C-alpha cells in the first residue's frame, strides 16, 4: 500500500505504525480510511479557527466575515486537494452559507442594543436578493482563476479604503427613494454573492454616507441586510453546483458541510464579543489594522 499524502504527518505515523504491527486486511482498510478521517478533521478544525476570527470581525464591522473566510477556505481546500477548477466557487458558496449564521447572531446582538434600523434594512433587501441571485449565477460561469484574481483585487481595494478612511461624519438620517435603495441593493447583493462576502464592506459606507446612520447603527443594519443576501446567494450556489461531478462526495452543490459547520460554530462563539467591542471602543485603529491585513491577503492571492 502506498503511504498517505506526506503533507499530513499524522497519517504518515499511522501508516508506519500500522505497517509494522500487522498486514491483516482489516488493518489495511483502517489505513485507507484514516487519511480521509484526518483530512476531514483538519478541515473542520481549520474552519473552526477561521470562524472564531470571522465572528469577531463580523460583530465589529458588520461585514459577515466572508472577506476572511474565503481566503482561508481557499487554503484549506487546496491542502485537501479539491479540484482547482471549482475551488473558488466552493469557497464562495460555503462562505455565503456561513454568513447566514454569522449575521443572524450579529443582528440579534445588535438588535438587543437597539442598533438595527429595520425599515432601512427592508428598503435595501429586495435589491440585495435580486443582486445576490444574479451574482451567484455569474460566479459559476467564470473560471476559478479569474474569480481568485478579481477577489484579490477586491481585497486590495477594500484594504486601501479601510487604511485611508476614518470613521465617517454622520448626519441626520435621510430617507432615500425606494428605487434608489433597490438599485444600490442590486449592486451590493451582486458583488457580495460574486465574492462570498456579507455585503458590509459595501452596505456600511452606503448606510453612513447616503442614509446618514451612525457607525454602530450602520453596522447593525448591515448585518440584518446580509441575512437575506446570504440566503439568496447560497441557494444560487447550491443550485449551480448540483450537477458538478468534480465536487467532493459530501458537498451540497457549491457548499461543503464540513467547513460550514466548523466556521458556523466558531462564529457563533465570538460574534457577541465583536458586537460588544463595536459598542465599547472606537474602531478606527482596528479598522486600519484590518485594512493592512486585507492588503497583504490580496497581494498574496495575486502572486499565487
């Protein structure tokens, strides 16, 4: 029997120890099963760690965490030798699925602090739903390498924007025409589904600059907007990937349950902490630090 992938030293030890003890068929079957089990565990715990970080970021900035989740999933899927042609679509679809859970938690915790403006969220939602569905369809028609290139450029743009910007000066909330909020929502939903993010990097600036909401209320309202957006995008990716034969055996369309449960579990634990931090401190310095992080991630994706 050939030894398992040398990338995972745990599997190598199992192979060496097992081969030295016995050659019985039962142990051979165990040796064949253990690498798959180890890969699933490494994917789950890697996703769990990612979710712990994404939950804090989602609670603080209302971004859903996808801007962190997608690059980490790309790395984890690469280590697990998932087919390169669908690796980006699988990362984006799985990210959107986790954002449903992350934003539900963030929205509830922001709502308890009365920082969700529900009628404003309702105005943006129809456009976001349509945009997310269209974005998921577009993403599945594009090559994985092109999506990675565009996502890298997007992360660099958002990183530079966060580094250069300060907390915006707020004004009295101004109701926008419904046609305008719906149009803006289509753009937010489309780009968010295309890149597997919760839309906060786009909706928070729109809510502060156009609707005049204070930063904490914009973050809370953005979390609420991200829920239906993520649901529509996830369903679109599940449908688009349903007949793809290069997906892992346990994938549900372009959503991988092992990674989903790991990230969702981690984000549920830490999103309340992110919400508390958003209400307890000025996030300007953290915002700039996060911007530098995104800049580095984007450059690394372009150089890959």
